[in-house]
């Protein structure tokens, strides 16, 4: 939960680096909250209204943590746009996010594992 809240605190920070741990814990809790809201929407019959509000609220933090994760591997944040290529883009981003950090300092800052 710490990493989820940490990503929310940095909701509009698009520079710096994010470890794999930060990205994947954010993804996990985001997925859990989305499932819970989908269940609540189903029970209330609100046609996904709560899920839509949550998705809009979490949009900037999600983009921010993804860009910082790409920076951690030494890639530009513009690689995020590959997600618009159907299926292949999502697979490439998953592989990128599972890849280890570049050791030492890169152009986006010091390694967060050491710091």
C-alpha cells in the first residue's frame, strides 16, 4: 500500500525514476480497487459510474508512474505512446516494466534502488 500512496503523492511528476516495485505494487492495488468498484457498481446498478470516476482520478498518477518506470530503464517517456498500437504495444510495455533498472545513474537521475 505504501507504493500506491507514494505514486499518488507524485501524481503529476513525470521526471525521475520509479523502481519495478513501485510500479507493480501501484498496478496491483489499482487492479484490486478497480475490481472492488466494479463489484459495487454491479450491486448498486450504477452502470460503471464509480469505476469511471476512479479511472479519471487515477489517470495522471498512472501515466506518471509509467513514465518514471520507463525512465528507470533509461528509456524516454515517449515510449508510453506505444500503448496505442493494439496488442503489441501492451506486450512491449509489460516487457519494459518487468525489465530491471539500468545500474547506476542515467540521464533521468540516480538509481532508486541504491538511494
